[in-house]
C-alpha cells in the first residue's frame, strides 16, 4: 500500500498533477499556444500527432455526410416548396421527424444488421476502403437531411411570394425554373449558414457513429481516452472539436460575404 501511494505521488509530480488547478491550466494553455498539446499518459507519445491523424479521418466522414445530406435535402426542399401539401411535402416532413427522433446508435445498428449481417454488401466496421465509409456516412447524412429540407423549403416558400417571383411568372418562366433560377441564389447564404450548423451537429454525431463502426476518427479517440482516463488526450480532443466548430463558422461567414454583396455592405 505504501509503495502504491509513493508511486502515485511520483506520477503526479512527474506530470504536474500535484500543482493547483489554475497553475495546471496556465501551463497547459502555454503549451497549446506553443504547439505542444502534451503527452499521452497511456502511450507516452505526443498527443498532437494522434489528433491530426484522427481529425483528418473525422473530417473525411463529416464532409461526406454533409454532402449526402445536402444532395438529398435541397432537391427534396425544391419539390416540397413547388408542390406544397403534396406527397413530396409530406415525405420531407416525415423524413425530418424521423431524422430528429431516431437515435443514431439504433439507426446504425439497424443498417449494420441489414447491409452487413443479412445482405453482406458492406463491412460492418473498419477503415481503409470506400465501402467502410458508406454506412457511417448514410447514418450521419440522412439523420440531418430532413431538418435541412424543411428549413430550405420554408425559405423557398417565403421567396416564392416576393414581387420578383411574380414578375418572373408574368414573363413566362415556369414555377420550377423561377425557384431554381431566382429564389435559389437568394436563399444560398442561408443554406451556407445551415450547412455550417449541420456540420457542427454532424461532429457531435461522429462520436457515437465512429465508435459503433470502428472508424478511427476523433470521436472514437475521445471515447478511448475517456475510458483510459488519458487526460491530456481528452483535453486535446475537446480542443480539436471546438477548433473545428470555430473554423467552420469562420469559413461559412467568409463564403457568405463573398457571394452576398449585402453582407459586404454591412461589414
């Protein structure tokens, strides 16, 4: 017992855990500003190297899921706005409700059961080929596409009632063409903002999905570090996720200011 207590005190002293929390935080923050995220308590390797590798894998999955979400949501939104209260409108509403209601972990298990265990079309876990990315991309992308579709639909319906749309109709432009050619560009800044918000939501979802599908991303790394109580790695994971949020919002703001002259005038 005495030997274990002495070993614990030596470990705390070697890693600075015996210092007051404010001092530990200032020391950690100074290391972050210098580009040093610390050393893993489990492997003894620099944390930054593992973060960069895992964050890249998560970004691949998040971008693929966001593109899938928009590829489904935007056409569905145009159809729902053009044919209000039709089958397309009802389908998009049902998809939105299901996307918000079904937990990702249950949805992921259902897809793995169907496409991996029953049909044998896709691997249930792993990393290395495009087949490994299909199921996690579908789970994340389709879980957020319904909300995106309803939001864009509302924007398009609002634009459809504006005077310039009536002018386009009087010039002989069809309803679908008017929505695509005139309303579409006007709602593009809002769609970009939505994409940034959905990207942040997707990053929340990767923690569960990556763990279930064995995808070596930042979400799975966070779970592993929590189980191992690897505090420097936990801090680095949260910092990387927060930095991804901030960088995404910055890129969205820059893109909106580039395509929307009204924003540039305000700035």
